[in-house]
């Protein structure tokens, strides 16, 4: 995509959450909605970038990757203008959970803990984690996207 361009940075994108295979509560539930409600979550920002090749040569074994550390390092350099959103496939999300982060809130708290003597540059409400996709590819992305609001779409029917 770097050679021919990435349309996700110039057009709208849609990310379907994989609630079934996610190790955590669905994003909409974390935002106060009930399980099973049909919700669209709106974000604003700069789009997504692929993190597939970030500091890794072998993605065949997600157990060998320190995904929590890698995600934290990327978020630490994000501009605070919009916030940061991580879009993880189920194997990567499960790897994060297996590293001791059984809730997104615990993971976010750890991500935002700065090195000694520094202040965090993002607040907890500026970091979002969404699980999407299947389990046959260890793909994930990061973006300078900030959550705007959720809208219940059942009212549109």
C-alpha cells in the first residue's frame, strides 16, 4: 500500500467488530450499550496504518511476539490531537489477554503508564481497542483515531 497509496487515509472506513472471538467486552458495551444492540461507533482522525511489520520478521507465531509492548511503544509516540485506536485481530487480542490484560481497561491503564519522571500524553478516554477480523492472519493496525460517539441503528429501521 505504501507504493500505490492507502485509501483508508483519504476515505471513510468501516471496521466490523468481531464480538464473538474477542477476549473482551464489545466496544459498544464498554461505551454503555447493551450486548446485542446494533451500534455504529464513529471516530475522527487520520486513518489507520499497518502495524503488521513493526519490529518483527516472523509473524507465524503470535506467542513469540510481545504485542502489549509493541502496541504501547506505538501509542507512546501518537500525537494527542485525536488519540489512538488499535484494531487487533483475535489472535493478537488473545495474546494481549494472555499476557495478563483480561480487560481493555487494564491494558489501557498499563499502556498509559509513562516511564518514570514523565507524564502520560494521552488520557484513558483517548485510547480505544477494537477486535476485528478472523483468526487466520495475525494482522493488526493502529491509527490516530479518536472516538466521537455511538449511535444505535435499530432506531433507523
